[in-house]
C-alpha cells in the first residue's frame, strides 16, 4: 500500500514537474514572441520616422527652392524698376542741362545784340 501511495506521489510529482516545465516553456515562447513583436514595432516606428524626416526634408527643400525663385523674381523686378528710374532721372538731368544751355544761348544773344 505504501508502495502504491509512493508510486502515486511519484506520478503526481512527475506530472506536476511536466506541467511546470510546459508552463515555463510556454512563458519563454510567449516572451520570445513579445520581444520579436516589439522588435518589429520598433523597426517599423524607426522606418516610419525616417520616412517622415525624409518627407520633411523634401518639403523644406521645396520651400527653399520656391522662396529663392520668388526672391530672384523680386530682384529682377526691382532691377527693372531701378533701370527705369535711372533712365527717367538721366532724361530729367539731360533736360535740365539742355535748359541751361538754351538759357545761356539766350543770355549770350542778348548781350551780343547792339543796344540802340
């Protein structure tokens, strides 16, 4: 009878040991699966962030290009306005010099004419 009880206890211990080993094995497999999942998630987040940064860099590049193009256009317009103002100013100066020349001729004529 004691032998039967010992056999039953041994069987129970073996079964309990097997259940505990299976439980540890499942816990280990689940931990490994969670770590693998976390690794995939981290990689995915990293790759997503890299893509976002690349997109932002491209947008910034486009903004800078459009800004520079706009500035170049503004510079071209300002240059045209400055050239027009310079021509107008030069024309006005030429007109002023012509008027001085005409005035000088008129005054010189008046001085050369004999007085009666």
